[in-house]
């Protein structure tokens, strides 16, 4: 990012580059690449596009929700170091659930406006396919002859234990509150997919995607998972309801399908 004055909060901020990986699906082509390494790939591409070097970066901020690899707690630190940012440069990982990538961008802007940095590497990354299965209580041992319960951390984290409500139910509640129908959701999903297909055919995503070489496969460069786009009836046939409600609005055809992806952008101030 870049600013146009030196008057503190009067600075303008510019995103000098932005790169992302292709979107992956559950158990898809990117399943073997950790969220950290997806972010490293995007970060290197963004720095190369910007003309900045790692030495020009004053702070690294990465959003990450589900810590799904052994080194996940070091996410922003490893992203910075592997992208060529000097070891002296601080890094922080943030979690604002689905808004974590945006939160990283906002926190980067804060540092620029406050004069704490002149260039910040920010981004967001996830690989939910790698979410582990957990055996809780293992440090205490298990009773003889009783098999321990195995918890799917990806499934369990989708329900907020404070209010005992899944994320999908929140969407259903909002649809009820604002009078959004299943037909409207289906039509919006189809319209969105058609717009994506047209933009993809026109090459609109080529510059923003940093393709990943996969052993024995073509480069992972698909902008978004494709879905049925013709009619609402086809969309319904393809869909499955994600909640127990018989009148569910959200279905597999009208919700995001991304399970692995990363995007980074180095903002600067001047």
C-alpha cells in the first residue's frame, strides 16, 4: 500500500500487488499442501509482482482460522521467513473466523496509518482438508477395553459451543429474518456461476492466480470450482441440504465450496 502525504491519518494506502492460489476443494489437488505453504507461494508471487523485496517489508500479518498443520501456530512467521522477509521483521497471525483475511488487511492498514510500517505483507490462508481427527484425553490414558472417541475437528468446529448453533443455521436464521427464499438463493448462485464462467473465459483471473506445480499433474490454476449453471432445477438435483431443516435455503449449490486457498497482498504507505 502507498500513501500520498505524511500527515499521519491523512495518508493514502495503496495495495501494490495481490496474488492468490487457485481454489481447492475438499480432498482436492491442494490437499497435500499446508495452509502455511499455500500462503508462502502466494506471498512470493505477490512480492515478485510488486517489485518489493522481503527486506522492504516491515510487518507480516496473516489470517488463519483452522490451524490444520503441525506448524500452524507459526503461520505468519513461517510465511514471512520463507518468502524472504528478514528474521528481524515481526509477524502476527489473526483469527476473525471467515473475516480473518480481511482482518489481516485492516491491521496492516492500521500499522501504515500509524507510521509503524511503510510496507506490510498481509494475507489469509486455509487448508481445511488437513483438519486433523482428534483423540481427546490421551495424555491421561484410556480405560482398558474401551476405544477412545475420535473427533473430526473440522466438523466439530462448525458448531459454536457457546450457543450450540452451527454456522449453517445462522444463515438460515438470517434468511428468515430478511425474507430470503430458497428460489432466490438458487437463482443468485446460478447468476454468480455464470458471471464466473464469463469472466474466466475472458481471462479475468489469469493475472491474480499464482499457479502451483503439482507432481504428476497439471498446474493448479483453476480460479474457482465449477458447478451446474443452467437452471434452478438442475441446481436442486445437484444439491444436498446442509441442515436438518426441511425448508433449508442454503444447499451445496448455493454456498462456497473452497477448502484450500491463500491470498496475499503487500500494502505500502508513502
